[in-house]
């Protein structure tokens, strides 16, 4: 099979190049089956042809809604190769939310593993199940000619995970994804011999960046599930000889708290990559102690910037472990003070960024796009500062700052103190309305120890925090509510 190339790179071309250069190497390793790049290419070609039959309008959209299965990847590559953009949102969302997204984006075809969604859209949209994708992803002797989308700037509409509010459709371009695929593979030093884990949702940009960066160098993607049992997960990680573990900080914190890492043995693992939220210094210390030969990449990103913005080089991890790194090549970071000027070194303000990773805008929301993208700069809503070496530090979110008795309290500082308690698996601090104080500090703590008490937590905080930062109230729960990407849903905790 001869791969087709275009003068301007698209997402589909990432796959074509891998097929051309690494046809016999493993591309996907799923339970019970391994696909080579050539086998994957032929299967994608078969489904891509079917998409053209079902969605004949040039440059249309294909909605993919479901879990991390082989069919999801085939549908994604098939849509991109057919010149369509993809609409992607977590399959865990309510049926009402999913129907609203489909009504707004008007896809030509809906591919899903949810039976209730198939029934609800039957007769309104062309719809097929994941089983259909596998059935029609048959070997093709001809690689179809590549079609670019009607709007070449729209590769995907990815709906945010909604940690603080309702999900928003983020429009990401081919340039966004191709830049991230090349850049991530380069700074992490990925190669065709790597076996990269996939435990992150494919419907979000972090998971997609793992898929694309692995494909860009001809590496294998290992589909793993069952993260809830950390001991079994680590056993599978070793059995599959995975070389790269991609995770979010919450997952890595759970691995550390499980106590399984000191017994983990795998000579293959060489990289741990963490993005989305900040990786805490305590987790960094635990990981490096348990896995001294593994290179750890602590990163920062958000959906609107295709998940990746900056990273800490592993050799500087301990010197800069409070930081989330320097910006990626061609990405600029600026800190804006409250008075509208560019902040000085070590001065706190809102984090702005621009570069080839920044979204084109929010879907069907010009007002929000105009408010968020100002003169090419993305206003992240995150608060932070840059040190003299150009390393970024996250100090909180504008919307998360707690206004208590006239003071602004950063919940991140309190959360880090709570996480140092040996019986705490996770912690989130939020502000609750109060008629006297404006807001009071409320801590939600996850612990599997039924003997942990609110008094224990209060004394722990009193010994380590100034009096104005000690939480007023505590709630101990078994686990924190998280999105499909592992981010904690703070808006849900404000009601607890």
C-alpha cells in the first residue's frame, strides 16, 4: 500500500507516513489482538470508504461517542482519512447532553457504543454502532485518495470535561494536532520501539495527543483498562512491556497512595508523562524514589491549547518541581497583572499564551471566543507566574480563589498540605457562601481509611497553615468525583 502525501500536513497524513515507514511494526495492541501499521491502514481504508458512502457531503462531521475501544480509533482515523472532522465528547455524559451536542454540530454520521443514544437519534441522524465499525473495517487493497475537509482549519470539535461549568465545544485545527504530535514526540524522545499506554479517554485532547505522537514515530499504542485496581494495572503494564506511561496527576497520585510502586518491576518502562493538572512535589518525590531510572515529564496544558503548553525537562525536575515547565517551541507565555500590564518576573497574574497549539475558537459561540482569544492570545483563566529562567508556576484559577473575610485564599496551597497526610488519597478545597465571611473554606477529602476523622484533618492543617487558611469544614468521602480525564469536578463538590 502506497501512502498519499499532501503539501499541507493533515492529521490523516500522520497515519499515512507511519504506514509507509513502519508497515510491519505493531500499531495497536488490544486485548486478544495486535495490529501492524499495514493492517491498521487497510482496516481504516475500508471504513473510510464506507464513511464516504454514508456521508457524501464533502467536509462534513462525524460524531464519535464511546469508550476506549479499537472501534473508536478506527472510526477516528476513518473520518480523518475521508476528509471529515470529528465531534468528540465523553460517552459518560447524560443522554440529554449528547443530544444537545448532536443537534448543535449536525454530524453526517454518529458512531457510538451507547444503545440509548442509537435509539434516541434513529431517524434523525445516520447512526452506527461500534460493532458496525469493526464489521466494515475490512481489508482494502486500495488506499483511498485523501480528501481535505471543507474547512481545513477544523480537524475536531472536542468538548471540554466541564470541571467547573458546562462543557464547551473547542474547535481544533489540523495545525494544532500536527504541531502537538511532532513536538511531543520530539521532546519526549519517542521512537518506533516504544509501547505507549492508552488509559486516557480518546475523546479528549490528552488522549488524542498520545495517539498522534505515538503514530508520528511508528510506536505502538497499548490499550489498557482496569486502572481502578492499581496492583493489577501495574502487573499488566509490566506484562505488555510498556515503555511510556501517560497519565493525569490524579492517577499517578493513586498509584503512589496504593503502595504498589516499590514492588513494581519492569525494565521496559522508561518514561512517565503527566499533563492536564499540576503534578505535586510530593508525588514527584515518591515516583522518583520508587522508579529512579524512569524519566518523568511534568507538563501543563488545557483543551483550548491542545493539552500541551509547557514541560519540565526530567533533568531539571527536582530543581523546578514546583513548576510546570518552560513553554514548548514556538509557544509564548505571558503573565498579565490585574491592572492590564505584562507582569514582571515572579509577579502573579493571569496566564496568557499563543502559538500553533491554540484553538481556533469555541464552536458556535462568537462572544466567548472573542472574550477568550484577544489579539491572538489565549486567556487561560489560570493564575501563575514566571521565574527568572522562564519556568511557569501555577498558583490557582481565577474562579477558584476563595474570598474569605476580604482576603483571597488560594486553595492549591491548602490542598497540597492535605495531600501530605498519609491517609489522604485526594483533596479539593472550595469556597462556600457565608453571610458573614463572604465565603468559608471547605475541604473535601478522599480516603479509604474509615478511621480518619475531621478532627485529624483539622489538627493536621492547623500545624501547617496560617489560621486564615485552615478549612472551616471538612467532608470525608471514599473517592472524589472526577471527569473522564481524571480531573476533579469542583462544581459538584461545592454542594457536598
